[in-house]
C-alpha cells in the first residue's frame, strides 16, 4: 500500500462502525489521547485549540450581554448538596468524594464539582442584600467531574471542560428572559459558528436538570442518527434561593427571594461537531473553529523548489497578516499526495497548491475539503478569494447538516410504528405525548429512545399520544442519544 493511500484506509468507514470511525478519527487527527485514569482524556494541542476558539467566541458573546467571569472552588461541602433535595438526588450517583487530606480524615466530605449551583448559591446569599445588587450575571469557565459508567471521548467523560452561567434576578419575568436569551445565544453559536443545526425546545419533567423549574435545550443530530444535547438553559425559580437563603430587600422595603438561572455548554460540542460533519476521509472542520483554515503546499520538481517555496512564503505572510489561520507544509521527504490525504484527514477547510506553472501565470489552486472542487485564482485576489471560500464552506456545511437532519426525521403516530422505525432507520422521531411519565418511560423501555425536547416550532402538531392513544399535550422529538 502506498503512503498516499494509508490515511484513508486506516479510518473505519462510518457505515461499517460509526463508533470505531469516531475513535479512529480523533486519535489519528491527534485531538486527544487516553489518560491513565478511567474515563479521562488528554486534550492534545490540536483538539484544545478548537476548544479555545469555541471558548473565545462564546466568552465574547457572554460579555456583550453583560455577563462577567468569576471562579469558584471545585470542592463543595456535602452539606451544601443536602440543602436542595432534588439536586442531590439527581447528582448523587455521579459524585466523587474527598474524604481524607493531609493524612487526616475530613470532618465533612467534599464533593468534586459536578456543577456549581450550591457553592454559588452560598456566595450569592452573602453578596445580595438589596434590589440594587441585582441582577447578578456571572459565568464560570471550569472543569467538572461526573463519575460516568460509560464514557466516550469529548461526548461523555469523567472530567470535562465547560462554562456555567449563574444569574440572579428580581423577578421571574427577568429570569425567564435570561434563560431564553442564553438558549438563543447557544443556538446562534452552534448554527453560525459551528455549522451545527439544532432543535430548540423544553425538556420534559423527567429529563430536566435536577432542581430546575424548567429546562430548555438545543438538540443536534449526529451522522449515525443519534442525538447530542448540545446546550441547556435552566430557569431555577426560587428553589436554590430558598435553600441557600438568597434574599434581597425590594423596592417596597420587603424581603424577597431572588429568581435564579443556570446555563452551560461543554466540550461535548467538540465531539458533536466531529460527528455532525466528519466523513470517511476524517475530520471536516467548520472554518471559524479550524486551527488551520488554509494549508499551503508547494509542488513541482526539485529544480524549481526554491523559487516556489519562496513565493509560498510571501503569500503566507500576506494571508497571516490578513488574520487567516494559515500554515505551510514545505517538507521535501513526503509527496504532495501524502500531504493532501493528511490535511484532508485533519479537516483543514482549504488546501492551496502552488507549482512552477502557477508561478508563471500568477495564480494558485484552491481545493475545498468538503466538495473537492478546485479553483484557479489570481494571486492578486488571493485574500478575498479565500475569505469568500471560507464563508461558502461554512454555509455549505450547515446546509448539508440540515439536509441530513431533514432526511432522517420521521413522523410517527404509535409506539409500534416508532419501534419499527428505530429497528430499520436512524434519526429522530416526532410523536404526540399525553404528558404522562408512564407513557414516556414506556417509550424508552421499548425503543431505547428518550424524549429530547418539546420543540418550540415542531414540524407538525400531533393530536394523539403514541403510547396510550389519549389526547396529546405535546409534540415531542424522540431519539437514541449519546
């Protein structure tokens, strides 16, 4: 086998084993490696840089809406969890505990942060005294730990990276506006930055965040038809305010409990991005998040190499000055074909080729990662051509993902119909639901699918519950999920 073919054949085809394809790609593209601790991963520079781009863009959006960053301890006293019953019951199976430190047994166990509502609620009770202290709009970038039984790199790991926003407001109306605002920020980020189409909606009571009044989510479809919860925003009402005594003196001089929210996305977005866009050749990275947007490869015989590389270096400097993330691979010990396969596997959106004839004609060849289209463009217009092609690439990726989701979303009327569907097809099912926990539970038991959310804008409004046949209260998206 030639070295040029080696990259593609080492990746398991998606339709043969999607999970194996995923592991092959993230390992081969050097996004991560396994840690000695079960369920934990090491982010290699290529993977961490993608997360940094996501983080920077989200951070910018948060600050534009008045939020500020802070940091809270990762160790949380056990007594804090006991103050909010639903919260501790929801997280207890996943909590790791510190029981000894410095060679001595601790008087009170400390949980390693699974989420920060409790510790932040404790601090807010100290900081908030009057309506003049409100709203409090704080975000935290942190790591969290949840002792998962089944793990998958990026999508579900014991330790992962995320942001968690925690806000406090005078009224329910303001808090709900915050909850909706942040969900919309997540939707816009996923679609207009990561090219991932999502379904916005409300979680059913059995699927909402432990301790929340209402949970809202954005749900994305992977190429194996499974769902990933790409982000959540929670209206917490007064629950944590009562538990942690977060009160303020209102404008009429009366003590009131604040209304709180929390919202977050995590590094599972990185895994979702790979599964939404990747193909049998490897990664396909959205241009706005790709560590390298353009890879420049000089080609041609040795006698012209010095001239070609010199011109590539000049063009590289121009593109870099324009803010385009660009790299040059001028290695002479591997063939251009090997390089083409390598950077396709790594998902670089645009490949730029320059050879002796291109030098003579004042042009370069641009090759699209997603379509394979080759464009011959003038060097004098290179910056504009690349910028245009990057925008085109993002739009094409988003439309392809939307098309895939449309083709794999089905309308079902009965549980038997859903069972047959998931035995034969991959994707999402829209069905009616009466609102009964028993009916929702039966769907999960018999199909392996869970309710993803009650979409704000369902494709159709169902009239009958798929399980009991009674009147439908909601049209719900069901899917098997990561």
